[in-house]
């Protein structure tokens, strides 16, 4: 399994956990805590907040690829993991759970150095992702 597949697989396993402001897992997450947690599991360290993550990572122009981080606002007030087909995994807000969501109107895209990216998620990982989709 590639590093980015590991990141996405870890994110899928977190679907259904509660949003909790300031939480970094494993029992609950806020948006940036989720990104920090899933990337740390693959050996990649990120700053703590969405705004700091946005500042620290290189912005990518064009279409997002699975494994990219999607930022909302500048400075970012929200961050999500792009998983392909116009979908992200995120911890959206108080009262919600980590879930699979449409990408929506985003501000910027970042590709995490050392993580890689893939155009689409296929095979067993894609099946798992579709099976774990929670709205």
C-alpha cells in the first residue's frame, strides 16, 4: 500500500467518530486534528490548525487529486482530505461526525510533500471508501 493509500485508509477508518472542537483523536476530531492524525499515522507531521496547515503546504493549481488537502477560506477555517470523484473526508462541525462529503466551494488545494497522490481510488480501497460513506 502506498503512503497516500495509507492516509486515505486511515481517514476512512475514522468515519463516524464525533466532531469535537480542538480534538486530535483518536476518540474525536476537529477538521485539522483529523488531518494531522491521519498524516501522522503515515509518518508525516503537520501543524495543528487549518490556517497553519494551509501556510505550511505548497498550493497546487488545477484539479485536486486523491490525497490532496482541501482548504476553505484564506486563512483557512476548515480543511478536508480529497478522496476523488468530487468527495472529501472531513470533520465538519459541532454536532456532526467525521464523514464523506461533497467537496463544495473551496479556496485552495495543497499536496502534502512525501505523501504522494493518486488520480482516483480504485480496487479494495475504493470499495471500502464507498462502503463507509456517511452523510
